[in-house]
């Protein structure tokens, strides 16, 4: 038994040193932006675009370049983030009340926030599919969101984003 264990540890050490075994991070390319004609191209790394007009958040375009799985904060869904605007578009799928989206400032998530319910939107489409990849108990998703929403306070959010890997 001791000899087999020593061989297994030795093999694992050798493979790790050779770079065959790795516990590093994964990086996946952005999925092409839906809605662009075949002759157009999406800006590199951009996952989509949302135009936001809101008394709380101002008039801004959110062009997310990253997506983070909701598993990190214990909710079903994901966050599309745009470092340039500092805003995040979050999809949350609540098992009791259904899907909702939230637009908020990444630096201070609870100070200024707009919540969009399906009933307030002419278009509220989403797709959330587990890719089968789970790293450190965080599931990776194929995620897409399309919104066309207008709230009573004058807030409007229009746009869409998608990615093949939201992790």
C-alpha cells in the first residue's frame, strides 16, 4: 500500500511540475454579439449592449465585457458587468416570483439600483443553461438576456447580452 501511494504522489508531482495538472483559472472568449448583421462585427470582448435612461442612473450605455455566475453570491442567474460605465445588469431567477433584472453600480450595489420585473417589460427574454462545468462549486452558464422595459418613474432599459461562459 505504501509503495502504491508513493508512486501516485510521485506521478502527481511530476505531472504538476510538467504543467499537465493545473488548478488555475479558466478564461473563455466572448460570444459574438447577437443582433449584428453578418457584415458588422461586435467590438472585441463586448458581450452585448443595454441603453439605460433612468432618474437614478442617468443616461448611459452598458456594454458588458464580463459575466459572473450568480453562484458566487448564492443566487440563480448572473451579472453582466461593464467596467467602463461601472454598471452591472443582473439576471435573477427567483423560484417563487420568477425572473427579474437589476441594474446597479458595481462600486456601491445598494445605493442606486433599478429593478425590472417581467410584467414591466414589453420584452423580457432570458436563457440560462448550465454548461456542465463547475469549478470550486461555482457553475458555469450559457446566459443570454434581452430586455425592453419601461418603469412608471420614466426609467427605460433596452438591449441584450449573451455569453457562452458565465463563471
